C-alpha cells in the first residue's frame, strides 16, 4: 500500500495564488503569514480573510493573473 504525504505550503507575503477548488476557490494575494494562519486578499473585490494554513502545492506555472474575474465565476 502506498501512502500519500502532504506538507503545508510555505507561503510568502506578496505571492499571487490561484485556488482551483473548494469554498476558497479563486485568485488571492498573500498579505500575511504566521505559524498558524495565512492572510489572503481577493484582487477583484478586495475582500480579506485570515484562515488556518490549509493549502498544499500542486504546480507552478507562468499564467496571467488574476486567473479569474467576477464575470468568469457567474
């Protein structure tokens, strides 16, 4: 039996990220990081959230950012 290992992503302030799925789906800019929480800001609405560190790295690629806009999500 194989085991899948996960490790929290080492966020850095200023990173631009895109979450592909789930309730936090969309584009975010990292605005703060500490041992337990990461602060994110939506580039479209300006909404800020501070959540327990939750993301895991999948891939890094050069792409226009933000990836999505409000009208894309409708």
